[in-house]
């Protein structure tokens, strides 16, 4: 587990790539031993907390996409070691070009065998955060081939305003897909090696394919924001929900520094 306290070198070329495309995939961020350890730990937490009992055929598109369990770092000391690690926080701050980052929340996304697509969307539609300096670490807990439904990106699509007001679902999949195609943005679909982690901004559009294997696609995600980020006046009901859930007590126009939003990298 010493890897989590070690610096991960981000080259000037990698920083420039992220700033231009608003996503990047980085190899060997975690060792095989670390992936195996967190696979076991996070899988146990998901199994313990999962409440989804409906069969796949009775669910809507969003519910078919994945099982999702939030803020595991607040309940598991082992998960906390990953979420608050110096290594991931350093990568996030280096890519965004800020001094420190805070945790917004974490989220386990387990796409079941036979699970459906994750529709096109931009994450920051949900977030009442006053900065574009937000980033999500997408951490597969196994090697993830194309047939398992790895994350897909529309490179440079953070430039697009259309679709930012669409919550994830059937409409976002159809409308955003059409707009991205019309504007000829590069659609990046690649497998993930063991230990490979991607980072993407809050406004870059992304999706994931269906899980066509007989195994669970296990992923842990961590959302970081610039440590100087402030709460903005919510623009939709989802942002009001996020305010009350992930940063309760934060005040509009003030720093988001609640107990649920500590500076990452300082606790381990």
C-alpha cells in the first residue's frame, strides 16, 4: 500500500493533453496488489449496502447502468486510504493546476453482468460548485476490456454548452450523441489495463457501454474539486439535492469546507 503515498509524475505533455481534452488515462497508478485489495474491500461494502432487488428487465435505463453506493470513505477506514490518498490527490491537483483538492464525494459504480449502457452526460450538471476545476478519478477494480463497458470520452467536448442541462437518461443519450456527432468530436473508446486510472473534468461528455460479460464490472470513482471551490446558487433540483447530501451546511458564496469535504491527501 506504500504506492498511495508515492508521487506519480505528470509530465508537461500529460498536463497539456488533459487541459485540451479534459480527460486522460494514466497507466500503473495502482499496483496489481492494490487493485486486488480494494476490489475485495469495496466489493464487500457494495454487497453490504446495496438495496437494488428488482430484476434487470424491470429497471429503467439509469438503473440498468450500474449499482451505485456513495461516500464509502466515511464508513470504511480501508476505502478512506484510497479516497484520501496523497497519490490520487496529487494527480488531480497537477492535472487541474491547483494547489490542493477537496473531496466532493466518492461513488462505487458496479455494472452487473448484462448491465446496460451508461448514457451520455456531463457530471457537473448535478454539482452546485462555482468552478470548472472539478475532476473525477475513474478507478477500475479489474482489467476492463471493451465488452465489459469501460468509460468512453468525447474529447474536447467541454467546449459544448448544449446538453449541460440534461440529466443522465434516455434523452441525454440520444440528444448529446447526435450533437457530438454533428460537431465531429473524437469519440474515444479504449480498454483499461489493470492499475490504469482515468481522470475527467466535470463538463466533458462521457458514457459507457453495456457489460456484455458474465462478470461484474467493478469501478470506484472519486470526485475532487479545487480546495478553493465555493458553493453556488443551485440551478436545478439535482443540485439542491447534492448540496444537502454531499456538502450539508455549506453556504452559498462561501468555501465548501464541511466535514464531508476535507482537503484530500492530508489525512493519510
